């Protein structure tokens, strides 16, 4: 049955409008709804009608309190739960709830890499001035220590890096920083920085440390270049001397070995000759004992034969005369060979 059909008595959800056409009265509608919620028909005391209001307010407040305690922790974050401002626990990612007003959650990103650069002009172990710069990448490793152990962990990291850099550079020589030992120095700086952060419970972890710059200051650059050139020249001369030494020592050893072999051969020759003379003397001795004069004459003749064999000139002393005859045997033998 429609609202205004015959026999319908003009009944509609908005109440009787005394058969008056037009939209329903909003005020009347609200009053009817309120009476239904409050359970009264307009009579009764005020205390009876205030109970539902308090109940509704409590429900709304409870829902708001529950909603206020809902938190969402992202995948890269950790939640630090505080109970009346005191640390309680660390929760992981996901939907979390804490009683509002009693506990709170502070979110900490544990995956985000932060960067810092530390630079300074420092004095090395061998009293040289050098300009050094390092780059640091770090992240939060322990959210609790990061939030509560230090008032400013990032500032502490900066100061710890400067301290580590000055200590390691002060214990190193300038040549090591400029040339071959950069990796060792970088590792020492990293170990010292990690030791300091651990002693402070900073809650930070250094993921990477790079030695970005190690050079003399601009004002001293020309002097350092002169020193480097001199060092390069010195190394070149040392290499040349080493090459010359490597060349001469084998030759000297070869010559020494050759001389030693020649000396050994001469020794063997002289000893053999001496042994031959001894053997010859031992053979002549019995003959000399039997006939001394004959043996002396024979030895004299053999000796003269050996001497004159290698001589090209002969002097002949004629008995009973004052003149000495000279025989040029070399010329005589030469003419004989030409005549042949």
C-alpha cells in the first residue's frame, strides 16, 4: 500500500503530517530516532535518558582508543615499543597494536644506507702534511642502542671517524698513504672506527669505508712532486745498479772459474815435470856412480845440444888464435830452404 493510497490513513515513516503534502520534517525525524535509541517516549527523568549517551560515548572512545594504537611497520623498519617511555621490546614488520597512552612505537629504518664524508689535513708519522678524505656508508644495526644510548649517534659517528682517521694517519708514513699501502690503511681505519662505535654502543654498523683522497695540500704539491721525481730517479738508479751487478757477477765468477782451472792445469803440469825430472835423475844416478866423468860429459853435450838447437847464432873459438868465428846459422838455413 502506498503512503497516500485510499485507506492508508496517510501513514508514512516520518509520522503524521496532518495530510499535508511536502517532504518530511527533519526535526521530527531526528526526535523519533532519538526516542527509539534512548528507549523513551518523551517522558521520564533526565537521568534515564543520559545513560545511553554515556554508553555511546564510551563505545566511540573505546573504538578511537583501539584505532589510535594501531601501527603499520614497513618491511625495512623495526618498531621499538616503549612502555611509559621505557624500552619494552623490538617488533618486526607488519600490523602492530599497542595500548595508546600506555605504550608507543618508534619506527627505525634498519636497511637505509646513510653516507658521511670525513676530510682533514693531518700530520703523518714521518712529519709530512697530507690531505685525506674518507667516505662512509652505514646503517642502523641495533634500534634500541641507536635511540637510547647516545643523544646523537650520527654526530658520534662523525667524531669517531675523524678520530680513527687521525690515529691511523699519524701512525703511517706519507709514502704508504700515497702509493702501495692504501688498502692496509683503509682496513685499519675501518677496524678502529668499528671498535669505537662498539665501545659507545652506538647501534650503527659501517657497511663500507673508502679512502677517496690522499694527496699533499695544494700549497705543498710542487715540493711533493719534486720529492717523488727524486725518489723515482733513485729507484731507477738502483735498478740500473742491480742490473749491472747481475751482469758482472756471473762474468766474474766465470773468469774466476777459468783462472782456477788454468791454475789447476799449471799445477798438474809442473808437478808432472818435477816428477819426470826426479824419475830421470833416479835413472841417471846409478850410471853416474859407475862412471862419473863419462856421465858428466854426456850431460854437458845433451844440454848444449838443447841450447844450440834453439839458437840462430854460433860463436866458435879457434884454438891458438885471437879471433872468434861467427856463424850465422839462421841465414845459412834460410838460403838452403830457398835453394830447395
